[in-house]
C-alpha cells in the first residue's frame, strides 16, 4: 500500500510552493495557513508572507499588526497571533532553532498534534502519522468504517490514529503523509470520490462515499456598514474602526464602521456575502458623508487609502474596499445581483 500510494503521489501530486522546501519554518507557515483555508487562497498568501518574513527571526521581530496585515483575507486570525507568539518563543527559549521532533514542536503556541506531526515528518522525516480530515476519511473508507454505526466518533478516531501510524512509511514519512493527504484532497473526496483512479481501490472496503455525521447548518444574517471617504490635501482617506482588543473574534483588526441604528433608506452601493465560521452574512454597504455619521469615536480613524491596503483589515473590509477600487487585491468574490444594487 505504501508503494502504491507513493508511486501515485510522485506522478500526480500538485505543484505547490511549500513542497519545494525542507525548511521547517516555511513548512510550519504553510501548515498553519492551510488550516480551514482553501489551497488556492493559501498559495498566493504563503508566497507573500515568506517574502516579507523569510526567516523565523524576522517574523519574531515584526509588529503583530504587520503580521495580521499580511494574514488579512485568510481568516481565523488567532492562527497568525499564535504563529507570531511561537516565533518569539523559538528565539527566546530555543536559541532561534525550531524543535525537530513532534513532541518538542507541540510545546509551541498554536501547534497541536496534527501540525507537529506534519512539520516533523516533512522537514525531518520523523516516522509519525499525520491525521487530518482527509486522512481520516481515506482510512475510514479503506476499513469500511461508517460514522455512528456501532461505535462512537471518538472510538473511530482512535482506530484511525492506530492504522495511520501502522501505515506510515518509516523511510519516507514526509512524502507518505503528504501523499495520503493529497489522496483525500483530490481523489478520495467527501462527495463523488474518483475510485477508478485511486491507487488504493483494490484495498478499499467502501468504494464510494461513507456515512458521516450531519454538519451543523449554516445560519444567515444581514448587516450594514458605512463607507465614508474624504479628500485630503494628499490623497483620499477612508474612515476605519478598530475592533476592541477584548473581542473574541478578530480583536484589534480594522473594519468599516457598522451601522447599528436605522439603516439608510437609500439603495446600498454594494452588497457582499461573507462567511465567518458557521454564519453566512449578507452585508449592505452604504456610502455616507462624514456629516451623516459620528466620526470622532475613539476607535475610528481616517487613513489614506494607500495605507489602508497594508493594514490589518478584516477579510470583509478588504473585500469591500477592493470592490470599490479603493485598494487592490488579488481576491475575487461574486454573488448574483439584485435589482438596483451592485452586488459582488
């Protein structure tokens, strides 16, 4: 099975930038970014992040707001804060050298068992299995295990961990772990798996989809925010508001001011959809004059549009400012238009 998988991987793997290095720092950055984020989004941001912070020393010296600015659009900003905190710990407590074992890596902020195993196996070839959602799905199907049959989810996960460690290649652990994750991401997918081209089809007890727990349904909410600009002697400025440090979600990031009271009667200039965790937001953006909105609140400040582009913006704020051409970005988002409203 190992040989079948590795042969398939070497022939079919995607050409991704973090597969071109054995630098544990670069691999660490990629693994943190890839948590709950699509590969296509990470590719661009990973390259930009390493261009700005090519070493753990430079990341550790950076201001947190600079780190968050480069993370803007990836979401789950706690990952960036923990990455920054752990980099400083490596400098102060480990002489600037990352631990080389999964056990040592788990002592760093933001690194759990999955990330530690990924870094240790890919960068140092430690023979330890990586088990993410893709791997769990592949091995559950190979064994013919269905969720909520005769055992609990926790019991299935223990069985998955055991077989994963049995299968990991002791001589090519890094390639093996990347191969089985790649198999789950591209062939043994949650829906419509491509069993005809799977290297493990002959060993699979399921050959198709398997029963899994129902996911919690997404909830929907509507909100409104204000786009307020002014012309200064130097350039156009944007009014932004900083989220309180005590907030549990995206503390310290900058966003467009929310319209908490009566929503203006005018048709919004823009409507966007934006998902945060299990919530789908429909956000109406209203262009207001400074005289129509309180601008002197402590957390609200004017920034030149050019400066805003490099700030630690929320993903929603960056999306909106990009769509109204106040800043530039490579991200694209679209939803179907409604009558009378420009919708992106």
